[in-house]
C-alpha cells in the first residue's frame, strides 16, 4: 500500500540551501519511496535566540514504508548529512520531520502525526500549502486554510 507522506525539512548550518537540496535527492533514494514534489524554499528566524536563520521546505513522498521505518530512513539521512543531536531546539545541519502520514493519526513514543507543533509554524504551513489542494484537511480534521489564517506569514521570506 502506498501512502502520501509530507516531510518538513530544515537547516541552519553548513550551507542550508545545499543541505536541503541534498536531502531532497536522498529522500528520492529511500527504499520503496518516491519524491513526488517539493515546495519552494523559505527562510525564517530560529525558534531559539542567537541561532542563524533557518531554511525550510516541505516534500511530498509516496511510500510503501510504515511510519517508523520512514522515520528511521529520515534519521539516517540526517546523520549522513552531519546531524549532531546535542541539544533540543539546537542548530542543525538537517532536520527532517514527518508532518503527515496519509490519513493516519499516530501517537507513538518516537512519532506524533500530525506533527505536534506544525499548527504554530508558518515555515511548515506555508510550504505545505504549496503542495496540497486549498480545501486540504489534516488527518485530525483540522483545515489547513484555518491553520494558515491562525498563523500569519510573519518572519518568513520565500527564496
């Protein structure tokens, strides 16, 4: 069974635009997975003070992998691109998050889907909106249009 998954990409270290481009190529190489589309790139301030600006995007994947296997593949890509997990919310070469996984709502110790903070992150919502229909709803029933209304395009710059 093929599932459409949406992946958030972010980087604020070591040439972030190149990190995201490399990550998109790596996503297309994941076993039993195909990169369907990618949003434009956006820059935004870090959620933590004193860090460099982030570059973000969202990718749409069609995958036959189960959610945790996809998560493992994403973490392998992060590690291959130099991700070091020292501190929560710290700077990073690459961050890959499963935002949505088909119509599933998941609450696993390692994975919460829909992503638990995406409703408050314009750097996730606006790129996602490029890839889905205007009337798109998350698996938990929330309308993307309403989330966009509640989360203004502030502090974002489209590259």
